[in-house]
C-alpha cells in the first residue's frame, strides 16, 4: 500500500501492522521516499547483501567450475592466436 507522509504519521501503528501483509510504501509528492518491510524480509535482504559483498570474482569462478564439474559440462576454450596490434603495423 502507498501512503503519503502525513497519513503514515497519523496512522503509524496501522501501517506497521500491515507490513506483515505487504511492504508499505511511503511517498512524498508521488515519489517514493521510504519502504517499510517485514523483519523477515529485512533479514533475508541483509544476508543476501553480506554474501554478495564477501564474494570475489575468484569465488564466483570457483563456484562456476564446481557446477560445470557436477553437470559434466566442459568449457571449450579456443587456442589463442597472436595477431598484430595497430601499433605494430
């Protein structure tokens, strides 16, 4: 549900109770300024965010290699070719 700031202030308790049904959107002149969500959704969001921040590109590639191995999928890497650069001509 979308609330105007003044209405959200007046009916704060009701708005807080409704977060268990759906996120509550607070607007100022038709622009979203805040969203109030259920604590469970917030915990899920923070766990996902922490995992993304900890993961490096190396970790992502390692997970990719593991998936390929589990699925018996082989990545064909073409042989490298030397070619002249524009500065070599």
